[in-house]
C-alpha cells in the first residue's frame, strides 16, 4: 500500500509540475505579440518640378488638438522629400508651410489634408492605431504651385510617396 500511495503522490506531483509548466508556456506565448514600436503613420511628401531639391528653408507647423502650435519640420534645407504625421482625432489636418530664403523673402501656405481615419487592429494587447485615406488636398498658392495625391492610403508603409508637392520657382 505504501508503494501505491508513493506512486500516486509522484504522479500527482508530476502532473502538477507539467500543468504549471504548460500554464507558464501559454502565458509566455500569449504575451509575445509583435506590436509595432511606433503606431503612428506618416504621410510621405515628395518634391517634384523645378524646385527639387528645395534650396530654401522650409518649416512646417500645425495647431494641435489642444490649440497649441507645434513645429513638424524645422528649417529644412536641400530636401527633396519629408514625412509628416497624420492626426487621428480630426477629419482634417491643417499644416502651415513656410518657405524662406537668405535674401529675406518668405511665404506661408496653408495646406488642408482632408482624410478618413480607419481603426487598425493588430492584437488585443497592442495600442490602438489608425490608418488613413487621404480624400482631398486644398492649399493656398503663395509658394506652392500644386499638390497631387499619388497614393491615398496611408499605412505603416512609408517607402512610397503619398503626395507630390510642386513649389513655385522664385523666378516666376
């Protein structure tokens, strides 16, 4: 009888250890989801036309949701492309493009990016993220000649431009 009790206890201890080990492995497997490190998406603007790269200084700012202003691109020179974040709190982003040169000339354009926000689900353990569909671009024409939507769906993929931007030549 002692052997039977001893074997029974050994079996119970082994079963408990196996159960704990399996529970631990399941916990590890469920918590190792590959969430993106940065769940922000960026629109890629590519400069086109005669003013590429842009030799003038370019500063881009916006007004945040709390009505404070923020600079997104600060005095960039010799750029031919740049990436700007897209908000997920508003149906339209308003950007201020300020172009200036060493001779003291400057011009500021207002660019309105109307978009549709699409919630993107990675996993229940990941922070929420949003993709966007750019629906319309409106802008003033102080220094910008035109902006063309090339790829309207903005996701984590920032390898291709979403928008072509054409600046006016200073000789115009």
